[in-house]
C-alpha cells in the first residue's frame, strides 16, 4: 500500500477498521495519519493517531496487546482503511476482545462470537501453571498426554454417535466436550490455538 494514494481528511486523518484476520470479528475503529500509516507499514504492527491526546500511539506498547498486520486494504474512495490483524490479546482498553460489545438488548454475549475460545484457552493455560487441587483440568495434566489423548478419542467417538443418532442436543454437548479436551491437548503440546486458526485462514484464502 502506498500512503500517497490515501485521501486523508482536512485534519490529515483516515479511519481504520481493525478486523481479526482469522475470526473476521471487527475489533475496533481507530484513526491513522500519514506518519502512523507509514509506521504500521514499516513495523508490521498497528500504529494510530490519538485525536484526544493528539499524538501517535503504538497499539500494545504498554499492555503488550499488539496487533500484527496480515493485510491492509482501502475502500473504493480511498478514504477508509481495513486492517486485518492477528491480535495478541484484547483489542479494547476495557479488556474485551472487541470494542464492539453490544448493548442491553443483546441476549447472549457469546452468540456469534469466538471470545469464549480465547477465554477457555487462557483458563486451561492457567490450570496447567497453577494446578489447583480438585480441578478436572489439573487431573488431566497430572495424568499426562496419554490420558488426554484417550479423552480426545472418547469424545470424538461420542460426537460420531450423537451425529449418527441425529440427536442435535447430544451433539451440541459432545462437541463442546471434544473442543475442550482438544484445547487441553494443544496446551499440553505448547501449541497456541491461534496457530490452528491461522491454518484455517490460509486454507480459506486458497
């Protein structure tokens, strides 16, 4: 992308929509000036211009929640940017994955969102590190990889049976069990779940 092509407004700014490259969830809306756009292109991480502080800021500089740029696009008028990123942690300063959190009319905060997967992974990582007594996840880690693999196999079989029986309610619960045990396995193997999502994203591009 050539910054010279972008049509900045009278204040020298252009709106930038930040979107998760894997889940396609819109994370935030920010603004860039020419310098922050150039820094974003050079560094491969998002830089913005704060209208309130009137200064550049590097996303994640203090929190560690950086955003690695996967792709950048501009709209047909060249006066708005779409930035696809791989986020390292929450996008919002409130600690949520996205700044767009809905309102009181939202019936289910998890509906249509992948936030729960990130939350679950963090919980499993914490269980592995702390090993609280009596926790099922602690039990799995202490029993080791063979036990975890056995549970993944068992839950896979349960999913197959539920699907074969055309039982959507049972399939829902067994699928949740399978995903949980698979994520325990990934943590045991030191493989971040985001790496799996990256593979899916790459396949989608093809």
